[in-house]
């Protein structure tokens, strides 16, 4: 970015600040290099669009005033219909802006890809060759955040810390529904999804305490699903680690299953010792005893499946209805997947031919399902609808 353009953008921001006095300006005044680059992208895009918007608005007012009925000095030419010069100006200016926006978008999309490792600490400092990133594993729970530091063997709830000018590699997942991991001062938001892992590379450049939260609605406890992110000096970070290890307890499978239950306004928690395989189990949806890990099922599928014997794996893979079966509150399963109605909706009452209620997983007895199952060669039934088995 040229010095002149940068000064022009800064002037636009300075003139806009009084109009935005009541807004939280953390997005436009970040403390991390990735967030700073994203801010510059917002400003550049806004300025490029204003280059066409402002003249159009000005000319609209000017034409309305200049060609008003009382202005007898304005040229009146009802037969005028074309001007090559005006057509060139009208079409070339937006085209040039679109090309510029496209180029900026193309470059920034690759440069600010959250999966892309960092190549600099800030605009003036490249990434040192011996820089060692800090890995943080993030888990979105209902309705709190769990952070693992695998290299340090610790974990925390609703509190995150990192040393200044040290690259951070985030690995992000969720336990039930989709959330969005977002620290405006650090970097843009990245989605957290159950059974999947997303990534984010970022760095904090200034000391301070910053707010983090979920930017994707995830149920009734969503409003309080926040955490604090501390940017610390290396000594401050070492002291924070020591405090976690001194004040923390152990986080094993049993402790995690209790923590995983939906709760609101959770206080900060420290875990001095965290099960090193727990994040992997959470990611693979098998933290609960008796459940098969997703990666194990994928391996079976890649090997061609396990045949009829794999029917016993079904119960091991049922995950979304676990809270309803235990009578716990939840914001994920709804009718008919679990046989329970969603909140605020009366349950649909259905019965089988013999007068009994269908099982939650009995898809052939669900309302709207095609019951014309076809005989299978092994004497069972093919659950596919009749029309899918018709070759005509």
C-alpha cells in the first residue's frame, strides 16, 4: 500500500470516528496483525466503492438542482439520446473499480486464509526462522469454551492466554452444534463444528485483555458464551502457566463428561493436567465410553465396510440424541430425530399399526416417509422408497 493511499485512508477513518463514537472500535483498532490486515482490507474496499458512490450521489443532487424548472439558463435538449464520451466514463469507472476490488479480494483471500501459516509478525517484521508456534486446541461446548494447551499439558475454561509476538496455531472443533470462534482484536471468526476441525493462524502484537465470544447463535446460553483472551509478555505468560498448574485440577474423561453438560455463565476454570488424548476423542465424537470414533468408522468404510457385522456399530455411532436419552437439557436434537419436540412446539403424536408409538430411529414409521419398502435378496427389506427401485 502506497504512503499516499495509506494517509488518505487514515484521514477517512479520522473523519468517521466522531460519527462512530457509540460503537466498539476494536475491529478498526485491532492488536493482532491478521486483524490489522483485515481492517486494512475493509478500509481499502470501502474507499474503492466510495470512489463511485460519492460522485453518483453528488451528481444526482447537482443535476436535480441545475436542471430544475426555474433555471432557464440550463440547456434543454429533449432530442438528446447518446454520448460516446459519457458512455465511456459511465462504464469504464465502475469496471476499473470492479477490477481493483477483484484483485484485492483475490490477493487477500489467499494471504488471509486462516489455514495459511503466518509469514510475518507485523507489517515491519517478518517471521523469525526459529519462531516456535503455540498450539491451542479449542472446543466449543454448551455454552462455554474449553482450551487445551497440548504442549504444556494444561487446559482452561473461558480463559485464553498467549505471549505477544508468538504465532498461535488454533485447532477448533465443537461438541454439539456449530459455533463461531471470534476474538475481534486478534483475527476474524472461524466456525467450530462437531466432528470437524477448522484452523486459524494468528498473532497478538500488544499486551492487553481482549474479549472473545461465539459469533454464531447456538441456543439459550449463547449470550453468555464469552471468554477473556490475555496478551502477555513471555514472563507474564510463564507466570500464567504456573498459576494454572498451581490452582488447577485434573481433566480426565469423567471430569470432561461432567463439564460437557449444558450450562450457562460458567466461571473460569483451570486444569493443571489434561488427558493428552481427550481433544482427539472430542473431535472424533467418542469421548463418551462405548462410542466408536469417527476416524475408526472412516477407516472401516475405506476398507470396504464390515458387512452385516457392522450393524452392531449403529448404537456406538448414535450421538445427537444422547442428552434426550439421559433427560438432560439440550439445544440440538429435535423431533423427529429423537422423538422429542423442539422447544415451544407441541410434539407430533404418531402411532404404529398396532397402536404403539414408533421408536425414535424407526424412520419407516415417521410422518411423510414412503412405507413401500421392497423385498431384499436376503429376505429383509430395502428402506429405499419405491420410486428409487423402479427402473422404468
